[in-house]
C-alpha cells in the first residue's frame, strides 16, 4: 500500500473537507495480518455495535 503518509493523503482525496482531519488517526496495525485475529476483531466490533 505504501507509506502511511501516502495512504492518508490518497484517502483524503475522497473525503469532504470537514472530515479530512480524521485521516491523521490512521495507522498500520498489522504487519502480517492473521485472518483469525481479523475475524475475531470484527466479531468483537459487531458485538459492541449490538449493545
């Protein structure tokens, strides 16, 4: 994907001006993503959204 700064700048191109600052919070979280970890995180997020 490239350096995080490059990714952030590209994402900003698709956002309205008043939302662009949130992109600064993005960071790489997975060097070698393990599908089981990702699925577990999605499941936890879904459970939080149900509350």
